[in-house]
C-alpha cells in the first residue's frame, strides 16, 4: 500500500466513524434527553408531541445524510477490509462483516418504516387530541424505537469484533 492509499483508507474510516457517532449519539440523545425533558416543559400532550416531532424531523434530515455517508463509507471499508490478509471471503471475519451488513440493512429498513408509519400518525393524533389512541400508538412505536437502539449497539459491537484480532 502506498502512503496515499493509507491516507485515503484512514480518511474514509474517520468519516465513517464521525457519521456513526452523530447518528447513534443523536438517536440516544433524543430518547434519553429530548423525550424526558419534553415532559418537564409542558403537560399538554399536543404541545409536547409537536416539540418532539419537530426535533425528530430535524434530526431525520440529518439521518438521511448520515445513513448515506455510512453506507457509502461502509462499502468502501468492507472492500478494503476484505482485501486485507486473513479477512477474505470464507473467513470468520468475513462472516462477522456479513452479519453486520445484515443488521445494518434491518436497522435502515426499520428506521424508514417507523418514520413513514408512526411519525405522521403520532403527530396527527396529538393535533386532533385523540390521547387514548395516541398513547396506544406510542407504546407500539417505542418498542420499535428501542429495537432500533439495540440494533445500533449491535452494529457497534460487530464493528469492534471486526477490529479484534482472531
């Protein structure tokens, strides 16, 4: 490998890591900070939902960009990884990489399905004041959100396994 290739590999990996930090960190921030604080700011469910909805929409714009960066840099990193000695197709490392790719695919699908289905319905029910329906929908939505957070942690764990020598 030439120094330029090493620098390119490092720059792409760095970009991947920064995007992952922003994506995962932002997701946990919404659930551990924004959501609980929204209950402290107002007792009006419609106002609270509107606030969290605005934050989620703004973050969602960034998620689109971050996921694109993560997928593109992830594909590049996988190509570099599989070209390294001892990590080619059929190795344990390649198996971990394939599992990681599968988990990432599931995560992306759940994120977009969740956003397309639950997001607009939650905002609409809050605006219409249908609080019983809103609570029921939110319970189901939270389950998927927690699964998404768990999948994010699983992807991070798989990334660590890829960097751990056999």
